[in-house]
């Protein structure tokens, strides 16, 4: 099913907001205010346009940022917090779910054993 121009514009607004605020908590209500769509409509249109939910999109951006921070020499805990995760355990859980290994294991495979 095709997404209307209004819905597509709202999704892109939400995506841009998530990208620029990925290191801080983002509430559904904030996305609702920005896009003018309720959370359910936004989630539905977001999946149609970008193939994932707003929350998953945000988590994956945070994981990408954390990977870069780890490669730059940051500690696991430091990278987790700087990328927007509540703590190292929260980061590790999302990392393992997304990539099938812990961040420490991934770092070791990159030739880094921090």
C-alpha cells in the first residue's frame, strides 16, 4: 500500500528528529507533536517507508554510534551512555539482540580487546 505524501513527510520528519536526538531519550509524545500523527499511525507509516519501527530505528542508530565510539577507544560503559543507552547492561542487551554477540566479543573481532 502506498503512503501519502503527508504521511511520508511526517515519517521523514520523525527520522530526522531521531537522527539528531539519538543520544537522548525520545518520547512518543514528542514524535506525535513533531509529525502531527498519533503513535500508532506514525509507527505504521514508519514501517511502510523505512521498513522498521521508530524505536528500532533509534536503537540501531545508537548501536552504530556506540560501535564508532568503541573503535575510537571508549570504554563499554562510556560508549553506552554517550550513545544514549541507560547503562552498559541496556547497551549490551540491545547489541546482543541485534548482532548475536556481546560488544566485548565484537570489539575483540575488530582486533581490539578493551
